[in-house]
C-alpha cells in the first residue's frame, strides 16, 4: 500500500521511496506476463495551488512469453512520468496505490516481444525463425486480399 501522510505536507515535500509486492498493489498476472519481482517506486508529493501534486517513477521486471515466437523472457519496465493531481482530499492520508498500479500497467506492451527483431514462427511449419530457417515458400497474400476489391467498379 502506498500512502501519503498528508500532515507531513504542511512541513514541505514528502519523498516516498519504497518496494512493494505486485500483489499488494493490485498488479495481476496475465496469460502473457507474470510479475515475480518487487515493484520499486520513487515518488514526491507536494502541496500546490488547489491540491496535491504527485510525481516520480515506478518500475519492475516482468516475465513473459514472446507474442511472435513464444519464447520465455524477462524485461524491466519503468514509468518515469508518474504525475497525478489530487484536490479536496479531506483525510489524514492519501492512498495512491491504485494510481501507481495503473501507471505501471499502462506501460506494459500489448504484445510482449523477446526482442524488437524477433522473426517469430513460420506460419506454415511452425519452426522458430530466430534459431533456424525453413524451406517453406512464403505466400504473397497481399495481392489476394485486395484483389477482389480491385475488381469492383465504383464509377459506373
């Protein structure tokens, strides 16, 4: 749980540095990614006109399966642009756990890749093209996709 003690803000900025278990800040595993490592955060809360400004960064490592070749890999992710504004808090402390969790989840890739240059699997024989090549003939389906549309005559 990541909480800002609001009473301390009257004395100046509050620095929040910590480590949390992903489960404790509502970060869930999915079919493609697992969170086995702790979440590390460096945050700064300060009073500004009209409310509280929270800035900083949050990061962790995820373990995933490549969306192209299905290989297992690990990748560090960091969101260095955490920025939230809170107004009219009206409590003793401000729980920012859900916001920080979203800041981390928003930078997760939709289709995790083991590398930018992953060649993936052959769509005909299924061999991992990162490790070896195959003798399958690549089909040029681009013409087939648009071929029927090209036959339509819209100007008659």
